[in-house]
C-alpha cells in the first residue's frame, strides 16, 4: 500500500516567515503536535510543539534548524511508519516527489493504523 492511498490532503502548515508564536497557536487550535513548514508550497522542514516551545515566540520559524522529514506519495506506508517510529513523531508531510518537495498532504500514525486494520479485515474475509 502506498502513502497516497491513506494520506490526508487537508494540510495544516505554517509559513517559514511566521513567528514561533503563530505556529504554537496554530498547533493548539488545530490540535496537532507537528506542523510542516512551507516556503510557498515547497516543504522547508517540520516543527514540533516541543521545538516551538523551546524558542522565543517572536523568533521567525525560518531562522531555526528544521528537520526535513517527509515521505513521497508513492512511498510504501511501511516507510512512513518506520520514519515516525525512528523520529518519535506521529505525523509526516507528504510530497509529490523528492526533487520538488511540493507538499501535497500529511500522513498520521492513525491513518496507518486504520489502513492496517482495514487491510487485515479485508484479508480475513477472503
């Protein structure tokens, strides 16, 4: 199964020019622990709530050393799951391809668990 089959296309993201305070409010309002950081539609990195809370609220996100973690929409779901476990995060930005980093969605650990459960149930009926 590929990431594009289970990803969410509604993206809650923040612009790299925004302040840390803006990102914290956005995370709180959207109830998400991590935001993709975008320059236009291009992924610049990710920002976790913990990383944001460790910085002054007036600081610009683009001035931080951001981790560039993502999967492509054609990657296997297992790759996304492993990346989440290895980096202790519960969501990942999805890009159309690694060369453009055009952000097209987000995949969450819940998406992966649901897909696995549905896949197991489907296989049990056959």
